[in-house]
């Protein structure tokens, strides 16, 4: 499946556009602040129903307008998102759907310069990477994430009420939390194994050493039942602390992972945590490895090639890493942004569709 056509209306600085795309490589180029990334954002919205730049949907609407619309056609699929000041609605093939129904319909992998923060940033960046990949692979995983978020909000409210001296019962919420936590943890364990396998194959090409991923979690137990039992016991031990903080202290919402780089130095192997001790170049190489792994895992599990969205990332990579990334472009549809079509053309082997962007308007270049 590939994106054949995109229509946007009042989306950021894109007032009204209709564009047809190549089944292969499509390049948006032009000066900064013209709207190139806005097109990638619109395409990503068709895949996830969310922006990768803001959580405030109203910011996607052109200033002075009441609503925005993004429509995409991909083979037999038509996706339409309507965004108003306080609501976002979805139509798939003219039928009204829930936003969660969109996940998995049109698969994309996004790579931006900010993705280095998966390696260099805080744990929430890494959890977000895991959850985005997990949701692409499994709708059940997405549903469980939504459910556990609701349970945590309700449970934290009850913890606050207990702190105020009110008599409330947490047992029902503890059981729900334990069940959902075990399901999420089980999925993440399997996802970590897949990431490790992929990283191992990519390591030498990208870093000259071996990348390892270490899952940092509070889950304890070899079976789902044992994980639940241990989790419930831990909740009891932490009850007073949780009441004082009015906050659930354990669960998948506190997971993290480490990316270690192992290199040979003389007769010994040295391992370092790239989050703390990695150079900028090593962190960038590791983030590229994670993104390439994301592509491989989605293609293997879903038996379809995800559409690649690359937002001005080639300038961040050295020549060797550029070649590895560009090799991925020939395997399916991709969308890229760049300020310099000339330098981009010299690095890219093969044909690509040139889309010049100026003041939010696209023209097809020769």
C-alpha cells in the first residue's frame, strides 16, 4: 500500500492543496519555514491520528480558520481527518470511525533530528518510542495502553482522597492495574527481544561495536500470573508511600531501556551507556539503528513495508550512515524534506519526485 494522493485544507500554512505522489521517493524541498514539514506532519496524521510536533490539535488549524481537514488516498483506502478547535473526527472510506481504528491501517515510520533524544533524552522519550512501535504492531496493545492510563488516573485520584482521610477501597483498581500491567509488560518483553535481534545485525555497520538494549522494568516473574501476584504484593508494600505522594509508584508507566555500546579495547570489551557516556555521533548512530530496527520489525510482523517519513535528517548523518538510510528508500514509498535539492540529488541514486514548497504551496519540479 502506498499513499497516492493527499488533500489538505487549512492545515497550518497549507490553505488548500491536492498532491499526487510517486510510489517511490518523494522529496519536498525549499527554504526554511515554507511548509515542508507540514506536509510530512499531515501524512503522519493519516497514520496515527496525532501530530509529531504538538499535542494541541487546535495548533494544526490555519490561523483565523475554524477547522482543518486532511484526506489521504491509498489504494482501496480513503482516510479523512477533520480537526476543529475542540474535536478531531475520522472517516475511513466515508464511514465514521473511532480514532483508534486508524492505527495499523496506513503504517509509517518517522525519523527526525529530534529522535536522537530516544537515546540521549529522558525515559519518557524511550517509552514513547516503544509505545509507537507497539501500537503499530498490535491494536490490543494500544487498547491496553488506553485502559491503563484511565486506571492510573482513577487510582491516583483515590490515593489523593485517602491522603485527605476519606475511606475508599483500592482493591478493584489494584486488580485492574495488575492485569493490564502484566499484559503490557509481556508485550514489551517480546518487543525488546525483536529490537535486540535487529540491533545486533545493524551494530557493526553503524557503530563499529555491538549495540545492546537493556529493558529496565519493575516487572518480576516468569509468567503473567506470577507477574500479577508480585505486582499486587509490591503495591501493598508501597501503599503508605503512594498515599503520601498521591501517585502510583510502580507499573509500565515507569519503564525505561538502556542502549549500551560494547567495543573492544585491546584484550578487553568495554561497555558504556550511550545515554550518559555516548558521544553525539554515537547517540545519533544508535537512534538511526533503532529507527532501522523499527522498519524491519514492522515489515516482518505486518508483512507490509511502512512508508518512511524523513524530516531533514540527512544533514545530521555522516556519509556512511546516509548510505545505509538511503538504501531503505528504494524498498518502498518514502517522503523526505530538504533545503537543498542539489546536494540531495548527488547523494541519492535513482529517480525521485521533486516537490518544491514555497509559502505553503507545492509545485511539481522537472
